[in-house]
C-alpha cells in the first residue's frame, strides 16, 4: 500500500504469493485478496498490474514453478541491465523470484 501511494516510485507490478494460511489455489486466492485491497479498500481503479503468483512452493530446487508472476517478472526485467537493475521487493514466499531465476538465469544480472 505504501509503495502505491508514493508518486516518486514507478511500481511495475505486484505479484501475489502463496502462504500456508491461504487456501488452495493460494496464488489465485492471494491475488483476489490483493485486488480487494488495491481496488476496494484503496479505491485505485488505475494501478500497476496485479499478477497471480505460484499456488505452491517449489517442488524441487532445480525445477521452476510456472506462474503468470514468473513470466511477468522475466518480461519486466528485460528492459534492465547489470548497470541499471530492476529493484524487486519481496515480502513472503520467494517462489516466483526463484522460479524466474531457474527459468531465465540471466535475470540475476537484471534484477536486484
């Protein structure tokens, strides 16, 4: 909420995440909660993309979990470089960032 209220920040998107307290499909349910906060409580009808993250944690350390959030993060990072990295703030499960790294290892030079 704080970041969305800051006019000096360019928030590219907000990715939902799974958590043990969120019922299945956790990524989609947390997206529903996120939309409720951003559009309902905050009243923002224009906002950065809200994107569904993975429903579950990684099943294996070498296999990415597919989600719209993974694809969004990879795509959003493509306009960045090692000298100008996309700043990623992660709160909660880091499954989608880990999956993005597994799916596109070059992303580690485009994000911080």
